[in-house]
C-alpha cells in the first residue's frame, strides 16, 4: 500500500495558483493548480484536499458492503448483481488511490 500524508488537508491561495496543503502549513504540498478559472480551481482544490477523508470513507464502505449478507440468487438476482458491482467500484477506487491492483 502506498503511504500518503494523513489528513486533514487544506488549500491556500497564492500568486501562482491554489496550493493543496497536505501537512498543515509545514512541508508537504499535494498539488499546485494554475490560475485559470478560480471557480474551477477552488472546486479542484476542495476535491484534492478531501482525498484522505474520501479514501477512509471508501475503506469503511468496502468493509460494510463486503460484510452484508448475500441475497439469494433465486429470490433477488438484481440485488446480488448490484451489491457485487458496488463492491467492485469501491475496491477499484481504493486501489487507484493506494496504488494497488483491484
């Protein structure tokens, strides 16, 4: 599993763009955006700054979904398919965030 700077992350405005600060103003910078459209850059910075919390939420959701009882295939095949698809999507997102294969 890849390591990342634990959250919370934040962002600050600079003359060059928006800096996503991954270490509470110390040394780790997660990303620097280029000033093009402030509304887009702010949205991107908020998304990047929320990455640690999003990863933890996905891990929690993966544990919850994986622990759910599997519906009976005979009774409700669509629920089983939806549950398996949800788990696949969550696991793929976790793998992408951690650099692992899903």
